[in-house]
């Protein structure tokens, strides 16, 4: 199924933003997760970077964020493929 043109444009914009967030040596998944945490979840860039724990043998958990004010623990799993 083909994506509608507007969705294709938005996808291309997000892809560019993810590439712009990509620190040297970071995987596409880490870059996408950092973009999501800062732009959608609205974390500060440094807090988002600290939350990311994407490594081998991580049991599928790629980021952990504890909101001490609301007493919520957020677990994130991300995979970016192109």
C-alpha cells in the first residue's frame, strides 16, 4: 500500500531530523529514540541521552526514564529500519 503524499513528506522531514540528532557512532535506533524523547516525549536533550541504555543484552529495553514528580517509570523500546 502506498503512503499518502502528505505522510511521505512528514516521514522525510522526521528522517532528516533523526539524522541531525545522530551523534557520531550512534545507531539509527539510538538517534531515532533520542529524537522521539526530545521532540515527542519532551525531555531535555541531556536527560534524553542519559535515559538511553540501548546496548547488547539489554533485554529489549532501550531507554528508561523516571519522572520523580509523577512517580512514573517509563520504559522504551525502539527499532529504526529504513
